[in-house]
């Protein structure tokens, strides 16, 4: 079995976050979603679990940071082309994302990022693999 990844992110408003990511074309597994958490499907092996902050807090004794003020991580996903990178970032911006930086083109790699409604940093990357 392939290793799966489940990224857990605290969100302020679960419904608004689900709407935001639905506008980018992502779906949610309703079987693993309720009023406290929603399982967003990125691929067959990648899932992002959006959790209300109160529910997220039950999994840790650490303080939940405000991702608008401090970076906790950068979630990077691959794309099939430079155009696909730009399309995903444009969809995010249209849905209310903040664009913190201009895209970076290194020739062999192209990347562009956005911050979602809760300030989580998402990056899309195209790499010209030989």
C-alpha cells in the first residue's frame, strides 16, 4: 500500500474554508467529515483535514498559532505545467486568498504561492524533469 499523507490544519470557519477549497476544484470525503472536521481530497494518497480550532486543540497541548502572523509550514503540491500553477493560484485568489509573492521561475522549476483564508501557505510547483 502506498503511504498516505494527512495534513491537519486548524481553521476559523470550517464552512468558509470548505467553500474556498471547493472553488479551487477540490472535493471532500463526506464519510470523514462532520461539523468539526472536513476531509479534503487532494489525490488518492494526499488528504487535508480541515479542523475547527477548538477541535484541533484537542490533539495538542501547544498553542495554535495565527498563521497570518507566523509561518507554521508550507504545503507544496506539484502541477503539470506553469499554466497549471498559475491557474491554481488564480482560482485561490478569486476565492479570497492572499498572494504573498510573485511567481519564481528558475528555468527547471516554476513556483507560485498563496495564503488561504486562515493564512496557511500553499505553494504550487512545476518541475521540468528530464
